[in-house]
C-alpha cells in the first residue's frame, strides 16, 4: 500500500472533466482576522492560502539583498543554532514600494490538500483540516512538484510572475522560514532577535505542543492557535516543517563544511514549550536505516513557498552582469586609479601560474572586502538615520520643556508684580531658572550628537547610498507600524537635505531649522 502511495505521489495530478464543488473557506483559510494575501487553486475544488513576506531593499539593484541576523546565542545548542548572518531577497517585486517579497504558506499542508494532490476528490470532511504528517523529505519535494505541475496546466494565471516568468512551489529555505517566523519586517526590529515572536502570553496560545491541555501527541487542525505578526499559523508546534536544504553545523557564526541530513523547524506536538523557539533546528537522517527507504516521521509536515528563478529575462541577466562587474571593480572617481582594474590587468599579463593564482586570490579578497564595506556602509547609514531621527525628537522635547519652564517663570513673575510677593515664589523662580540652564546644557549635547549624525550622512556616505538606506528604512518602519518614528524620519530627511546644501550652518540655525519642522 505504501509503495502504491509513493508511486501516486510521483505522478502530477491531471485536471478532471467534471468541475468539483468548491471547498468551504474554513478548510483552507480558517483565520477570522483577515483573509490570506494570496489564494491559489488546487485540484478537487481546493485552495491553498499564502502570506506575503516583504524583504525591504532597493529592488532596482538586482544584487541588493538584506542581511538578517538569525539564530540564538545559546551555548547548549550553539553547534546548530548559534548567531549567524544570512542574506535574503524576495523573488517578486513591489513596483510601487520598490522592494521585494516572497510568499509562504499561511498554514501547514493539510490532509485534505495532500489528498487533493493525489487526485482523491472525495467530499471534504472535518479531519481534512488536520495538518498532514508522515511525510519524508522526498515526499514533500514531490508534493510541491505535483502542485506546480497542476498549476501550470490548470491555473497558470493564478501564479505571481516576474518579467513574465511564473512562480513555482517549493519547500522554504531555512532563512526564508526563520525570517518569516520571527515576523519579518512587520515585527518591531527590537523584538526580531527574541527567542519567540510573542513578548507576552503563553506558548499554548500560539502552538499545539506536548503538555497538559496542549497537543497530546497528535497532529491537530491548522489555524486553531493565534498567528504570528505576519499572519502565519502553527509556525510553532503541530507538524514540524521540512526545509529545502540539508543540515549543516554552525561553526561559530558560519555554516560548517560538512553536509548532513534532513532539517525540520518549529517543533511539533511532541515538543515541550521550552523546546520551541524561532531558531530551533532538528536534524534527522534522510533514510530509515532499518528499511533503506526515505524516513517518514509521524510529525513531519510541510509549508510551501512560492518563488521563481533569477535570470527571468535576458534584460535582467544583462543588468545583473553589469551590476556585478560594477560592484566587483568598485565605483571610481574620475582620474582615480582602480586597484581592481590594475589587478585584473596583472593577472591577464602574468605568465607564471603560481603568481597568477596568488594574484587571483588577492583579487577575490579585494572584492569580498569591497562587498563587506558596502554592507557596512548601508548598516551605518541606516543606524545614523535612526539616531538622527531620535536626536531631532529629543531636541523638540527639550525645547518644549524649556518653553514650559519659561512660561512658569513668567507666570510667577507676573504674580509678584501684581503684589503677591513671596519667598516661595522666589525659590520656585530660582528652581525653574536652574532647571532651564541644565536643559540648555543638555540641548547642546543633543545638538552636537545631532550634527555629528548629519555630518556622517553628508560627508561619509554618498547620496545614492544615503537615499537607498532612507528608502529601505521608510519601508521597514511602515511595515512594522511605527508611524511616529516614520514621521520623524521624514522630518529628519528634510533637514538632512537642507544641511547637505549648507553643511557649515551655525548651530543656532540648525536648531531653529530642526524645531521649525511640524
């Protein structure tokens, strides 16, 4: 029977002549808060719900990607989960926001969806909403393959596209999964690195896991618990989710060279609350040592991603080549000697193979260093923009406090002039005057730090890099709902433009310019 099931999974499901009855929405998108960002049709009248995961960056640059710090600094699991830098870019482009995104399944694949992809169009039942377990890694790949084949044959226009190239369904990479699970760009950046995406509440509110009143070791219907900030359900608990790439150790912040087995993420109904967190990773052997067949864990499930390939058109590929060469060689001022070009010429002219190899290694190091400098420059620009915004708000608050104290002094003085002289009034006036003096000293400290941020952005960061960082940061703050900080950033950007035109403006002029912003 198992051999027959596997054989069926290897054959893409074909369209049937009859039009099946559409599934009720609670079978494929039971969330009551808001509908899914994307619904894709399935065989047998079913559908699969997906959420958009925005990756803020400059989409116009085909080599731009986003550095994200993933993992956790827990020594007991550091060999697998230690902090590491990963880089991410979405396959699809939001032209209006000039940023990228990808789609990830809102729920784990259910029994009903699994059944539909096998061509079983029996009427849906309550148990069809239960997360599908018992998959091997190979089963999950074949399931994604069959779904893509069915979509291409039956509903190609339902898939998102880039340059006319249609998306396809696959398992997520670990970076895609963890970024989305933590909340992506929607969660407050200060909470992105936390063990879990929720600051308050209990794991039972978000996950079906092992424990009293929890999962009792059986897979449950999807969507019973609360979602994460992106609107994803069951990223913690229920089925443990298979990843696209094999397991590798963490060698103190980088991927170790040895490739291992199958990876699952998110924990399952068999996990305790303490064993479930965003960075958690588990390795399993891909094959059952007793039978030699693919390992199928009872709790192994899947959550799909929609992406597309990179060289979607000749024009895009040409743009990628040009951008790569420009980045590898580095932008040079007119008349400036380009060390990258000098090295390339030396390599081409060097007849000795050993010296040529040494020069090639040096060229690789130079290009890597340039890339690291560009990444650091963007991080510096982002941090400095945020710092300048905060200092501008501190200056505004400080000015309001000084005005309030000055108003109190004027009121006390007017009372004294009206004949209500009092030693208490005198002491209060002296106290307010001293407090204003301290506030003005603090104002000078804020102003100095504020000017340093402006100087750094104008003198050390080019206009193009500055604008790129500003655009990405604006998108981040919008997505994470930090409207107040976003408005402050807009005001700071206006001041920055004027400061760039007159970087030697007097301190009092800079203060007045900052305080004049509404």
